[in-house]
């Protein structure tokens, strides 16, 4: 039924600043832009909404909505709260790390997670972008029979603190 990811969509502060990061810095081409002045159900979008799509090599997209007339709270978030992880070839990590540093961007990493190595940036909207490169042997980490993923989840569930019940 589900064939893959078509796109993930996020709010953005400024479509051009977002384009500069995703197209110029990361190399994801801007492939579609849609201006929405009224939703399909007839709701006005006020000043209008711009929906932009940046394509990954597999055909899926990261998309962004700039909606100046609609309130949205951009807030600092920890990487655990929200991040976008994009797969890259292993040699791209060092290249993108150096490129980010040369442009004066905040760059963190290289983090070795065992099955992937990663570096991290923040986009102009504050979202954390992880570039992740697979490492040899990663297949075992992603094989549920070998990784014990379900066993570890069940163990976590059985040991985590339960919220206090309301009286």
C-alpha cells in the first residue's frame, strides 16, 4: 500500500532563505512551487501561502510553507525533539562538514552511531538537518532479527516511569 515518502512539509520563515539553504548549500533542486490563496475547502489563506518542494535523489521531497498571515511559533528545539535526517554517501560528510565551516555555519559531528555516521546543521528556520552516511555492517543494525529492536522497545516500556495518576 505505502510505496514510499512523497514529501515531508514544514513551515518556513522566508522561502528564499530556505531555498538558499536547501538548494544552494545542500544541493536539493527546487522542483515545484505552489501559491495557495484559498484552500480546496474554500478557506482564505489571507496574504497567501507559498509551498515549495526540494527534491531528493529518490524523487521524494522536503517541502516548506511560507504563510506570513498565519501565526506560527518557531522555537528552539533539541535534536531529540525534531530533526530531518538525509542520507548521503560517506565521502560527503567530510566535504559538507568543511563546506559548512567555510560558510560560517554551525556544524556538529562527526557522530558515530554504529550503523551511520552523521553531521548536523541548522537551517534558516531552526530545524536540525542531519546528514547521515551508512557504514559497513549496517544491515545487521536494521535487521529486526539481529538488532532485537522489538525486545529493546518492550524492555524500555516495562522499565520507564509511569506518570502519576490524577486523584
